[in-house]
C-alpha cells in the first residue's frame, strides 16, 4: 500500500513538473488584432459640454451616457448625485449645475 502511494505520488509530481509537448502546442500566445467599436470620445456641444467632459469621462464613455433615454431634469439631477454619492465620482461641486443643465438640455424629457 505504501509503495503504491509513493508510486502515485511520483507519477503526479512527474506530470506537474514537466508540461508535455502536446500541451505546449495549445499554449502558444499569439498577437491578434481587435477592432473596438468606435464612438465619440467627448460630449458634443463645445463649451457647454466643458463641465461634463471634465467630470464625467473617468469611468465610462460619453456614448454610454448619451445612449440613455431622455429623462426629466430631476432624474438627471438624481443621476449626477448618484455618481457622486454612490460611485464616489470626484466631481467639482461648482460644475454640478452646468452638468445638470447640459444633460437636461441634450437628453431632457419631452
Ligand atoms: C467614479 C466613477 C464614475 C464617474 C466619474 C461617473 N460615473 Fe456614471 N457610472 C459609474 C458607474 C460605476 C455606473 C454604473 C455601472 C455602469 O453602468 O457602468 C455609472 C452609470 C452611469 C449612467 C447609467 C445609468 C445608471 O445609473 O447606471 C449614467 C447616465 C451616468 N453614469 C452618468 C454619469 C455622469 C453624468 C457623470 C458625471 C457627472 C458620471 N456618470 C461620472 C461610475 C462613474
């Protein structure tokens, strides 16, 4: 019984120590080209978008925000505060009104 355990132990050690050639052929790391989807990197609108461009692009894209449905101003206000309070977005308090104006202006309710 003891010999059997030693034999199995040696076998396992041998298997772990050397990677067989037939395994290695599957482990070759190759470079590959990846096409990422393109998207606007900034919020459009020139200077009216400065506040949102300066504060809202650290964690997600402009497109992600612009692809949200149109929402009433109060909902956008809540959204900006959610980013600050829940997600700890480092947003300049002085920019908050301009960000809400921008969102309500471009993605406001009907
Ligand atoms: C600290 C990182 C961070 C910053 C900065 C940030 N967000 Fe977010 N935001 C998140 C996370 C995390 C989510 C939720 C997960 C996801 O969908 O990526 C999110 C989701 C959203 C969503 C989708 C709806 C939702 O509530 O999930 C909107 C709209 C949004 N953010 C707007 C903004 C705006 C506007 C700003 C600037 C005022 C901003 N974000 C800044 C982290 C951030």
